[in-house]
C-alpha cells in the first residue's frame, strides 16, 4: 500500500459491503468520500471511518440521478482533492419473477446496479487518466456467472457490469489506471432485506433446484473489503488483476461419498 494517504470514493456506503470498504480504507489513514441515499445512515458510517483513522467526507448520493452524481463528485473533489480510487458498490436486488415484476422494479435494478456505476465512472475516470493514476473498482456478483431465478434484472445488470468493467480495462490500458471487478459470493449484510421475506424459502429452494446454491454459508462484508484493499494496494507496475472472485471460506464437504 502506498505510504502517502490517498483518496477513495465509495458509493452505496450506508451499510454492508460499502460501509466495510469505507472503514477498511479509513484504517489505512486514507481520505474517504462516502455517498448513499440514506444520509442518516452515512453519519454513523462517517464516525466509524474517523474512529478507524481516516478523514471522511459524506454527502447524499443517488447514483441513478445525473444531478446528484455531479453534485457529489464536485463536492468530494473540492473537499478531499483528486480521487485516486472509485469503488462502484451501490446495488440492490428487488427480487421478482419476470412474469410478476413491474416495469419500475426491472428498471430500478438496472439503474442502480449498472447505470449508476457507468455514471460515476464517466465522471471520475477522465481525471484519473489525465493524472495517469487510479483504480476503478466494480463490486460485481457471482449471479453474473451463475444466473438465479427471481434475479433477472439484477443478474442481467451484474453481467452488464462485467462487460463494462472489461471495456474500461481495455480503454485505459497504458494510462496507469486499472479497472478491477470484484465478483462477490454470498455475503451477510442488509442487502437481502429488500427481498420479499415471505417468499424467501421459495426463492432459496429455486436456487437449489437449479444448482446455483450449493450451500448456505455466508461471508462477512469485511471479507470483500479486504479483497478491495489488497487489489488496489498492489502497485500497477507490479500486478494488474482485473477479476477477483471472493467466496465464503470454511466450507465443508456436504455430500456423501
């Protein structure tokens, strides 16, 4: 990890993986800009980042709204200076069968999980390329590689995110800027709270039926945060890991034989 403190932007930082990532960079003494729609929750995360040793700037951010993205990026750069790392973490999964989903549910999942990352990257990437240094990190999902029922829009958005991350990688080759996709497996967080709780058993059974849920193990959000910190901590001239998959540890053999 570079000795001098750097500046990182973390979207969707009000809880879960985003909050854990913000705290992990704070523990390194970094300047951390955190954004989310739930401003009241950001205040708690900001205190935790400061307690960990970082300098924090919090600001409301709706990654699906261009004006909100503009305001956040301008305010973060004015407060903390040039952005060295962008972590596109904001995400949601409304969970519905295609035949039952509303247009708004499908649209919302696509906007938050895919367009939001595009909007934020477009705003901060040019400054990184100009300075010839930076990392754009995309928090993806293993749902992109292993699609699941009840997650049509979410899975499609995360698959699109992988394509977008790859294109950013190609377009920034030789500029000193990296594009890193963190493909995340089952993680314990508030992320699943928006799933229909009365249908949760049915959803999990459908995943098991289609062979996309081998176990019920979960990893803490801090596991993903450590993977992000490690990835951006390696000097670009030493290593360029473009895709990192993080899965729960401690799994046991769960079949006979």
